[in-house]
C-alpha cells in the first residue's frame, strides 16, 4: 500500500471538510439552522397548546354548569318567607342557603382563576404563532442565502470529489471502508504520524508493533482508532 496515496486522500478530504465548515460557519447558515430547529418542534408545541385550549374550554363549561346549578338551587329559597309560613324550619333553610352561598363563592373564585389561565394561554398561543410565522419567513430567506453560498463553492467541491474518487483506486478497500466509517464518527485526522513511539492520542506501541510500519503499513490505534504511520 502506498502511504503517499493515503495522505494525499486525507489532504483532499480535509480540503472538502474545510469548505463544508466554512459554509456552515456563515451567518446565513446559522440563522437557517436556528429557524430549522425552531420549526422542527413548532407544530408539536402548537398541537399541545390546542389540546390545552380544549381542556380549558371543557373545564370552563363544567364550572359554568356548576355555577348555574348552584344559582338555581339558591333561587329556590327566594320565597323563604312563604316557606316558613308553610311550616318550614328557618334554621334548616338558612343553613342550606349559607352552604350554597359558600359553594357559589368557591365556584366563582375557581371561575375567575380559570378565566385568567385561559387569557394567559390565549396570549401565549398568539405570541408563539406570530413567532412561528416569523421563523417560517426567516427559514425561507436564509435557506435561499445559504444555498447561494453553497452553490458558489459547488464547482470547487465537485473537483475535490473527483480527485478523491481517482485516489480511491490506489487504496485497499478495507482501509478505505474503515476510513469512511471513522470520518462519519468525526474522527479526524484519521492518518497520523508515529509520535514518540505511539499515537498522537498518547497510546504507546511495543517496538515489535512499530517495526510493522515499514513499507507504508499502518497500525490502527486501539484507543482513538486512528491509523498511525511512520514517516
């Protein structure tokens, strides 16, 4: 295996990586990515808000029903004097009215609290929806700008990709497969020189293992999984 081809491949790959890094470090890409992240969870949050609105509406209907029910019960005592004349127990009636009045006050307090929650939820929904619409516009705007930046580097990137394909022909398939797997794992550089009898990560190799590096061979580091070569 020709070591120079491995290093040439890595150098070309590094050039391609730098182009991608430069594109993704642009403000246009950052704003596009930010809008994308926001939008990826926006619909889920809006759906959750819709569900909560439904729950609050159901609670409001239930409290209003209870309010009406208690109000009607209290109304039954409007003719209290007539009921007493007919032999009713005034103490019993007054006790019932007080109990119903206490229930009604509790329901009214619950109703006021829920009304406040509904108002706050409505304001939050409106604010988030406006933010969502704004982010949709931002995503579209910065996606176009980001794609324009990417397009400006396409010719350069494609030329590098062609060089990589040409070099691949001189690299053993098993080494190339491992290289690409490590690249996906964001290990880079993948080919590193033998340094003080070991890998750049600090892993040392026995002398017998170091001796196998002659002729352009490489050792796969057990610690960081890079390929180590001897200059």
